[in-house]
C-alpha cells in the first residue's frame, strides 16, 4: 500500500498526517481541557496557531523525506501540496480570526 507512487495517495497521506498529529498533540498538551476550551484559547491567543501547527506538520515532513528518499516523487509531491495547504490555512486562520 505504501509503495504506491501517485499524487492522490500523497495528498491523502498529507491530509491525514497532520490530523493524526493534532489529535496526539491535543492529548499531550491539552488533555486537561475540553476541545471547546482549547478552541477558545486559540481564538484568544492567535500567536499559538503557529506553535500548534508546526509540530503537527512534523509528520508530513517525515513522510515527505521518506518518499523522496525512496524516489516516489509523485507521492512526495502530493504530501508537499497538502503541507502547503495546511500552512497557508494556518496563516489565514492566524490573520483572519
């Protein structure tokens, strides 16, 4: 399954990776608070968006490196596009919230 080399598979991995990471990050850092409280905290402290999104994109960086080293360039391109999408989304949230 992970030996595929296509853009759609890379985008799927690229979108799922940060979602898994953000759930793990929530349980490590904010486990004492409800999801609503965390969202209110982020809304009140916009500078925390960058601090939260960077560790969550770490899994994408690892996936990207693995797929580039294995010469699966189409999949790596999909992961890269998803990472850029998340990064731009985080910047938009930071400045528009």
